[in-house]
């Protein structure tokens, strides 16, 4: 691939990353908190430089100048091209030696989730369960925002609904009083068996898995996962018990019939987007694992 063929993609990638993070960066530079977007930079180990760095993915050789910085990047190796030209590509063997277990885990989790139907009746009650009875117990709630319905109104919503959270990393933040109200008992060990594509948090986590795969996935896929996570985060907070009107965000009032319908409409749209991204993440994992005999044995067993 000639230099001019990929430098434009790398430049466009950095510009897109800047656009996607503009709101958070503006708040961060002012020293201000952003109760919606901070999550993308604290819960997930996001570094702006990492987000702006474009990778072509496994199996691609880029023609570079002899002094190109990519020749010194971690997990890259030089490749001799005809006419004494220089190339660089992901050193798959070195990457697997360090990250092979992570790649195999992501492949198994994401592939399993992609293969099951989504469920769409949770109505985002996980956020409500995270503040349930906080006032009675003398605890501060998770975000420095007022509760839209107040403490009593928030507790009443939880008590008046069936809580069915399937995502362990949401469930583990439930208040002690809310845990027993959940109809499911997600655990870290059962995560690959319980993740489903209707779950907003499972879909936001595709960004986490793309980060873990690092240079093994194309930069465009990383930013697509980040953009989905950012879009979902706004709905997650709009449907939460918090008043997010200060951020220009209209509430999705899931305690009403209309709010439930709007939540499910968005949830289904996110599920469709997430499934397309899952297919691409699985393909990226398979490209890296192509030379791994254990991976081929596992795929053969899946088809049997």
C-alpha cells in the first residue's frame, strides 16, 4: 500500500477522534466535570493519544519511509519490500505472545453474544437500582446531579417494576437493597453465557474490547465502537433517575408508557448497530488467531 494510500486514512482518523471527543475535551480543559461523557474516560481506560492513533489491523503491510515512527511502535515489525522499500506490519506472533489470552476471551465473549437474541424489557432500571434507598441509608448517589423524581419517587419506580439486569458490571454497582430485587444473578464467570445484544452496557463495552485488541483491529472500528458507546451513554443517562437537563438532554421517562416505548426503540437501534460491530470484532480476532492451532480446533468444535 503506497504512502499516500494510508496517510490520508490516518489523518482522517485523528480528525474524527477529535470531533468525537470535542465536548469532553472542552469540559476537561475548563476543569469541569461532565456527568455524561466522563464515564467514557474513567470507566474505560481512554487516552486521547491512543484514540487518535490509526492502525490498519492485522495482515496489512504499510509502505513507510525508513524513519517512520511506526517502525518503533510496540508490536510492529519491519518488512522488506521490493526495490529496497520499507514496510511495517503488526507482528502477530509477538502480539499473541502477550495478548493471546485476551484475544481469545474477547473472541469467545463477543461471538457468543452475537449469536443470541436481544431482550428489550429492562427499561434501563440498572441506573435506578444503583441509587435505590441511598437516602434512607445515608449514602450519596453516584453522580453530582439531582434526582429527577427525588429519592422517594426514585425508590417507588424500582419497587414498581421488575428488575432484570443481565450485565454483571452494572449489577455489581446495585445498592445492597436492590440486588435481591434483580430477577437475574449475573457473575463474572457467567458473563459469556449471559451477555445479550439488547443490553446497553454490553454494547458500550464493545469499545472496551476494541481497546483491548489494540492494533489488531482497524482504527475505523475502534472509533465506530467509541461512537456507539458515546451515543448509548447519552441514552443511558437520559433514561436514568438523574436530571440531565443541564446538558441539554431531554429525559426518557421510563416510568411512563411513552418513555418505555422510546427506550425500547433506541435500545433496538443500538442492538442493530452493536451486532454489526460484533461481526467486525470477531473477524478481527479471527485474523489475529489465524495461525493459532487451538483457535482452529475451537472453531471446528463449534461447527460440529
